[in-house]
C-alpha cells in the first residue's frame, strides 16, 4: 500500500515544495495542471509551469504524514490544510495501468493513431504508430486534433508540404501516410528533429518522403501546403516568410491559436491569403486559407 498526498500550490513555490516532499521521504512527486491552463513556450530553453499546480506525491505506508503536512502548512501559508487530500492506494503495476489507459485515436475518416503496444485494426485505413509522451504532440491536444482532421479531409495526394514546428513529427508523418509525396519537417529544437526521425522509423517512412530541417537550413522551395501548429506570436512574425514558401495556388493551415487570438492572427495573413472561417475546438482555433495569385 502507498499513501497519496495531494494539494494545490502556486508555480512560484512548486519547486521548493517538491524538494521538501522528497526530503520528507516521498518516493515520487508529480506536477499536474490544476485549472486547465495553456502553457506558451516561445523559446526552446524554457521550461514553464502552470500558474496553479496540483502536486501529487507518493509515500510509503510506513511514513507518518502528520509532521509532513504540519511542516508544509507552516512553511507555505498559502497551502490550506483543509484542502490537503490523503488516501491509501494499492500496489499495482503502474506502467501496465498507464499503458492500458492509452487508446487508439481516430481523426477524420481514415487516420488512426496507435501506441506501439497495440496492434492496429485491419478495419482502420491509415495507421500511425506514435507513443504518448510529455514533450511533443500525440494528437490529444485540440490544436493537433484540428490539424489532423484537416489533413485527413483536405490533403491531396502527391502534394509537397511543409510542417513548420514539427515537434514529434505527427503532422508530417500523417501527411506522408495520407499521400503527400514530399514533406519538409521544420523545427528550431534539435530534440524535435530527433523525435521526428525516431517516429519516422517507427512508421517505416524514408527520408525521401520526409526531410527534416532547422528553419535556417530549409531550402528555397515552393510547396502546395504549409501547416504550422505553433503559437500566435510566431505565426504573426512568420506570415511573410510563409507566403514566400507557397506556390501561387498553395494553401496554408495555422493552429496553436486561442479563439480570442483569431482576429489578430488573421489580419496579418489577409494580405497574402483568402481565409476561410476558423475551425474551433475547446477554445482553440485553426485558420486555413488559399494563397492569393
């Protein structure tokens, strides 16, 4: 048996509280989002936290938690003792439980994403193998889901595509599996390029189909479609560059945009593109458009 100690804390105090929990005998400490707060990462060397954090820590059943709680409340007046939750949990194979909780996901009519330990169904038409992880997208976030559904419904086979801000490579790989003949996967984070190459290998996609680049190394190409699931500010800054990377008839797909940011992003793209009505999902938006001739 284990004891689970759970409470909320501000981001300013989270790391200090984590240290105190480990020094008090915690076997594990996990930070969770307490209020469904989006995190915006503009620089690759940042590791931001949510403003309000739920800390979950595990202690052996032999540890007396009364002095631990007393010290937490004494040292951190913002922690209310009435809000601290303690309960017993049974021993179990946590990795197996976590794996059992991961289910295949469908996007559009054809595209399915499976974790590597589940055999794809013969009935699913286009299967991607992608394991859940914390660093990069796996399709569960609304912005990624919007992009995957758009690709499934709109991608034309044999197109040349840029996935700008490729992360795990999920959109680049989806495009290749759905029939794109050439995909340029671009990211300024070397870890993203490494993740993309690893996921390409899992999906048996060659570097003839997908090539990876840092932004400054991207060749001077003109593509049929550019998709960018990043953030509003970088999208605004990149509008002219994106326009120059597209053929006269090319299409652009932008996501990573909060619903209230749609107009601000759109006004920077209307000079170059005929924009469609935004698609919305849980407070996030996707903007698609066609290049003006």
